[in-house]
């Protein structure tokens, strides 16, 4: 095979780092293979089929590699108005609000299904109009839902779970995929392979001039946050998380010099100033300290004046690392505290101590950190009680007292149940989910289950959230996106995940926590008043 067309399936505009790494990897090993990257998010929906057809006609690829990054549009967090509609639909006491929410919910369901249908139509277009081309597909969303999606794709499509470098190379060379995580449908049978040793990342760098030549749309990303991967894999076991399933548990590091070379090329050649470490976890443990430290030191040594962010375990930040982070340009951070109860955290196998998380925040404050911290709470996790909810409110107050209230933005980020996670397994065993359920099939009942917020605590958590969101004048979802350029969200600050901006702007998470505290305290005082009146009735007889 001599030519590869990469097609990044439409999603909210985000730098398509995965396909850039794949194309670069192939180019280093097979410089004669012609390659082209097409990012469909940058076209209005009505022009996407034509863009696929035109690119395939002009480029004549032997191999078409589809990259499917996102499917989830029902996000379980308050940056997304679908959570508010869902809560209004299930919990609002005003029937009118329920009716309005049901219409909004229907619209969102329609968008969700059309998004999936449209994404599937492009591989079908290639299969019908360019039958000689081999089709491959991979990416985060494909990996998450491979079992369901492979059944909807043209027969013969090679699906790859997780990283795709070696698999694509093998397909071009005509080698067997037996040691890769492939999935393939033959009629009604689905075949799967298991990855042997995962690739080491010691040679992964990006040749930016080459990339620029095969990705003419790169200009649309000038000024955007650029993804950089410094390692793959996460050794933790957080019950709800899919990342170790996607990337593996074994951590593989890229040499810091190569990571910073990537950054520096984008900095000097494209003028990029904002970077996002796309690692499942930037600080994966103490073993990662030397690599993280060297990356940050090199950013400083090369005098790159940039802003960076990523998923960071605050509990692993040391005073030295905090200083380096701040000096090298760390921007806003998203910290998954999840709960203020150590018992709830332990039950979710989060593998960190709250005290260490507070220490990390303290070190950042001492180092002069001036960014925002989004503090994600997954209220109503398994083992949650009224007491543990109050502990979560306290934990917010504690972090706010360390970093300053004006910097800390709690965000309600309910547990979303994802396939191939411990949480899903546990809920299947408990009968909360039924075996064989389809995670892509959204109905009012399944949404209620998948946005994990079970009884008995659900109703007053929802009440607290709705109360807070109403105060902020209801739903104003700034994420007007269809992927088309004209409707791309306006620059709203340095944070890479623009969908979370809504939660920051309104700071409604703080109100939700404080409302929850109010509700819980009044329940407690009602209970103790009831107890004491019962006691006073009982006392004379005893
Ligand atoms: C970093 C990250 C983010 C960052 C991105 C920052 C940035 N500037 O790039 C932020 C925080 C902004 C973010 C946001 C969101 N994310 Co995100 N994100 C990730 C994360 C951790 C890494 C993605 C990444 O860039 N990896 C590094 C690159 C190199 O890998 P890659 O793109 O996956 O490509 C590799 C493979 O997938 C494969 N591959 C890719 N394409 C192809 C094609 C072929 C043919 C083959 C063979 C292989 C292949 O090979 C590539 C190289 O090895 C993943 C989870 C994970 N661990 O993978 C979630 C993930 C991709 N995100 C996810 C989601 C849902 C979102 C959001 C939509 C969440 C939300 N509801 O708000 C948003 C919006 C994203 C957007 N479009 O704007 C989901 C997608 C699955 C799903 N349920 O749909 C994931 C998988 C997390 C999860 N929930 O499990 N995200
Ligand atoms: S939540 Fe973070 S630390 Fe936990 S398993 Fe997922 S990526 Fe790793």
C-alpha cells in the first residue's frame, strides 16, 4: 500500500493530535508512502460528504484511516446544558419545567443520534464509492464503543482499540494483526486480537514541516491549544475510568527532549502558545517525577513563554514540582477531587489521600500559582451518605481557603458509566445495569441510569443543583458547535476544554454545594428536633 488518507471524524473542534502522530510515525518508517489528513470538524455538516468524496477522488488512497474521537454528548457535568435538562426532566417539581426539559432532551437525543449516523456514513461512502480502498478505524470513541460500532461499519473495516501506530504499519506492510488489539466483523462473527508488547515511545517525535505539508488545514489551529503526549498508560484503578483500558496500565514515557522538541517546533513554526499534555495523567506516580521535572526544566531553559495544562494528580505535587510548574507556565487546572470523603474515594479505588491533595494545592499556592482550579465532584458515588456529602462541601471550603475562593470553581461532574470499567462491572453484578445493555442506546430510562445519581440521595442533590442553576438564569449553553468554522466557539480563555467554561463563568457549582449544605443541615436539624420531641414523650414513662 502506498497512500493513506486520514479522516478525523467531526467533533467539537480540537487539535487532531492522534492522526498527526500516526502520520508522522508512518512517514519515519515508510517515507515513500503518500499521506494526507482531512479534518471533517472544520467543514459545515452539509459539506462533509463532499469533502470526503473529493479528497478520496483526488488523493486515491489505498488505505483510509478514520479517527473517531468523541461520541459522548450527554456529558455528566454542569458545563453541558444536557445535564440541566435531564435533571429538570427527572426532578423538577414544576410540571411546566418538565415539559420544556423533555422537548430540549428530545432535541439533544436527535442531535446525538444524527451525530453517530453521520459519522458512520463516511466509512460507508468510502466502501461504496471507493471499494478498492481498505478502511481502518480507531480513536477514543471507537475504542470506548468498539463492540457496538463494528457492527454498524462496512464489513472488512479493521477497527483498532487504543494506539494505532504499529497496526497501521502492519497493514501497509501486509503483515498479520494477530498481536494487535484489532476488531473485525465477518458476517455475523466478530474477531478480536490482543496486543502483544505495547510500543515503546522512545522514537516518537513530530516532524512539523512534513506534517504541515500533508495537513493543509493546520492553519485553523494556529492560536488554539495544541495537544502533546508525554507518556502513555495509567497505573491507577479509579473505578469509573476508561483511560487504563484505552492506554494500558503500564506507563511508557517519551524522552523529555523529544516532548519539548515537539512543543518548541509548534511554538516557533506555528506560533503556538498554549499546550495541553494529553496524557491520561501527567504525574502518574513518583516514578514520573524525573520525566515531568525534566520536561518543565527544558521549557524554562528554552525560554518558551507558553501556557500549559493537563490532567494532574494534585496529590503528587511536591514543593519543587509546584515551583517548576508555576515558572514554566502552568495554566488553569482541572482537579478530580471526586469526593471530600476518604471512604468514598477508597471505595472508588482512587489511590490518593485527601490530605496529600490539600498539600499539593498548598504547594501550588506557595509557589505563586495564579490560575483557576476546576474542582470536579462526582456526588452520589457508591457508598455516599449525607455525612460524606457534607464532607465534600467542607473539602471545597478547604481548597478555597488554600488557593483563594476566587480561584476555585467546584463543578458537579456526575459519574458517567462507561463500558469496560470496574464501575460498569460492579453495577452489572448488582443488577443496576442489565447484562447486554447497549451503552449507545439512549432512552429516558437509560440516561437516568448512565448519569449515575441513584436514590435515595438523588432528589435533594438534584434539587440543590437545580436551585443553583436557576439562580444563574437557567441554561445558557455557550457550546454552539456543529463543528463548522463559522460556529466555532469564541475564544473564552486559556482553558482547553471550552465546554467547562460555563461552569466557571457562573460558578454555579459553588452554589450547588452550598445549597446542598443548606438542605442537609435543615434535614439534620429536623431529624434532631423530631428525636428530641420523641425523647421528651418517652421520658416520663421511663
Ligand atoms: C486529553 C483529552 C482531552 C483534552 C484534550 C486537550 C487537547 N487540546 O487535545 C480535553 C480535556 C480538552 C478533552 C475534552 C473532551 N474529551 Co477527552 N480525552 C482526552 C484523553 C485523556 C486523551 C486524548 C488524546 O489526545 N490522546 C493522545 C493521542 C495521541 O491519542 P489519540 O488521539 O487517542 O490517538 C491514538 C489512538 O486513539 C489511535 N487512533 C486514533 N485515530 C486512529 C485511527 C486509526 C485508523 C487507528 C488504527 C488508530 C487511531 O492511535 C493514536 C496514536 O496512538 C482521552 C482519554 C484517553 N486516555 O485516550 C479523552 C477522550 C478522548 N475524551 C473524551 C471525551 C468524551 C471528551 C469530551 C467530549 C468530554 C465532554 N463531554 O465534555 C471533551 C470535548 C473534546 C473536544 N472535541 O473538544 C472521551 C471520548 C470517548 C467517548 N465517550 O466519546 C475519551 C476517550 C475519554 C473517556 N471519556 O473515556 N479531552
Ligand atoms: S482517573 Fe486519572 S488517575 Fe484514575 S485511572 Fe483514570 S487516568 Fe488514571
